[in-house]
C-alpha cells in the first residue's frame, strides 16, 4: 500500500498492508464481480469529517468506506486511475497499474470493517468530490484545533 513518507507529507512510499496495519484491498485476481476501484487512505479523524461533508450533500454519491481494525485510518474506494494524479497531503492512493481493485463483498483485511458498505447506487466515490471534502475536513480540523 502507499502511505505518506516521513520526509514530506506529499511524498508517497510503498509499504505493505501488514507493515502498516491497513486493510489489504482485494486484487483483480480475487474479483467476485465487484466494480474496479482503487483505495484512498486517510487518517480516521479527517476521513470521518469528510464522510460527514459528503453525506450532507444529497447530490453527491459516497462509495464504500472501510476502516482498519485499529480505526486509525479510513479507506475510500475510488475509480481506477485515481492514484496517477492523487496528491492530497496526508493521504495516499493505492496504485493498481490500470488493473483496478475490486469492491469486495466483505471488508478487506482482518479486523477491518465497513463504515459505509458497498451499495449498488454508489459504487465508488468521485475523486474530485473526495479531494474537496478532504480539503474542507482538513480546514475544519485545523480551525477546531486552533480554538483550544
């Protein structure tokens, strides 16, 4: 999986799900008929704010969202190809080299679970909409932290 590096927030470094505790998404080889997707991972606090922002807008579909077992990160399922242009600081997008992951019926990874399970009418989250929600969430969190 890709996670922000320690040098800068925007640098991505490859790590394995086992090393990070993040859920391991299914590969195309594990396809059970789900839609192709990639996985954007974010810290849980920012991810929960983004989910709230996305769900308040009735016109925006929110795709499946998975949490890791420790509830440290959330993963948003997005369309294949998102990783090529994903540059949101503090987050990472699993690159699938055009193969795409598949939306699994069960949460990917031991101990993980669905915050928002897959639904037929919202297969994945639009990356532009997710980017805007994550940016807004980061601003809200910063404002709240500065009020202390």
